[in-house]
C-alpha cells in the first residue's frame, strides 16, 4: 500500500495483518494530544487509505499511556488571539480530519488504550467500533476549559450511542467515565486487559476481513446513512440499492459456490 510508505510526524502506520492497517497516534510525551499537524496527517492518512483497495480495516490506537488527550494545551494559548475567522479555520481543519476518518469506506476500529479526553473522545466516537483497555477513560474535557461539549462531532455521535440524558450528564459535568461504565452505557463494545487490547482489535479486524469487501463497505454505508434519515421507507430504498449492486459483482456468487462446495470463499471485491 502506497500510504504505508509515507513518513508522518505524529502518526505511525503498519500493516499488522493482510488488509489491516494500524494507525498509531505517536506523541506519547504529550499523551498523543492533537495539533494542527496531527489534524492534517489524520486527514491525509484517512483519505489515502480510503483509496487503497488492499486496506480492508483501519485500527486506530495511541502510543504510550493515553489514546488521545484532546487538543494540545501547549498550543491552546494562541486560540484567543486567532480572531473569529482564524479560529473557525482551525476548528474546520480538525473537523475535516475526523470526518475523513468517519467517512472511510472500510470499518474503523478504535483500540482505546488509555484516556480519551475532549477531541480524543470525539476521535474515538468517529470510529465504527470501539474496544477499550481497562485503563481507558473518557471525558468531555472541552467544558472544563470554557468551551462547548459540542466539539468535533461529539454532541451528535455520543447522543446516538448512549442517549440524550446520559450524554447531557457527562457533557455538563465533564466527569471521567471509566472503561466499565463506558461498556455499560454502550460507548464501547468491549473492555480488554491492557496487554490484550491490540490483539483483540486485530482479531476483530481479521473477522471483518473474512467477509466480502463490497458487502462490508455497503453495510457501513447503509448503517451510517440511515443514522442521518428518519424515514423507514428511505432506509429500505438505500438497502435495496446496495443489495442490487452487490449481486452484480463476483463475491456473492463465489460465496454461494463456496457454501455448496463446503470450502471457504475467496473474495476479490470485484
């Protein structure tokens, strides 16, 4: 994959298994806090991998003790001096990077190895599936620095995951939500021991890769698109189109043939 050849200042990329790319936030000395450079590199990586047919799943994790501590407070001092248009430009840059991650055609699995605060929580929410280490914790840190908890998609995504009442309480207080509570609320899919987290994420990714590329990608498209609409009829229309398209490719006939012949299917995505 061409995207793996590039070198990044704030990220490390590695293909840990066929079709599975692990993207690691790599500022451990700052708890992987976000900077303008990280925003730009996240967007570049997401868009680059999205164009790689060989990439079937992206796993997103953090180096060291934290997943992501949110926007780096060492850079936050300049925010008040940017002016309204300068601040809007920075905010939109960050939002574009998370939108690029969420909009990838392949599944994104967040392996949340430690604290995910503020924008770090928003980045975890942008993934399709979240696995947490028992050392993980989440908080809407924006509220504690005089900003809104409605930041980088958190107000939209968290409400849909855990409901408006729980979201309101977490966002208005800025308190920490530990891994076990996050699991109970539905914020994360599962909790792993710290030394097992990445392995569990890779096992999940491998299970996804066994399915047809087109089937997985159109499933993700349907799931995300139908969060945006309120009509059952419109949801059915979208699903119908996806199923009709997939019968035109080679993977569904291959799956049926493999079933009849009692063998694993060989999917090509064509």
